[in-house]
């Protein structure tokens, strides 16, 4: 059974993006690639644009675990809870 981690990325503006993954280091590399590589499909997404606009860099974009070792459905519930509590960037109109 896969174990999930719910994570947060705190932007320089103080707002938080919340996500979940089964592999935190791989997901961190993915976010860094997506947000800072102009050839990435997600480069122009609102969240990547926001991170760059607020001064995050590949070396400062860091995923911080909020809850670990979760089953799939636990992770979905936990992510939902953290998005509602912390995840301003998940539902902000940037």
C-alpha cells in the first residue's frame, strides 16, 4: 500500500499551497522544474507565476510535510482539511 504525505509550500508572501504525494523529494523536484523551467507545461500556471512573482527560487521552494504515512483516502481527507485551514493559494484568484 502506498503511503502519502500531505505537504505545504509557504510562499514569500506568507500564503501556503497544499498538496499530497507518495514521494516528497520527487514532487519537490517536479515543482521546481514546473515553476522555473520555461519549457515546462505548467510554467505559466497561476501558482508558478505567483511563486516567481513573489521571489521564490528553485533553492527556496521547499515542500514541508504536514502529515505523513497516510493511506490514499486519509491523505485526500487530510489535504482537504489543510487546504481549508492553510491553503490560501489553492483557492485564491491570483
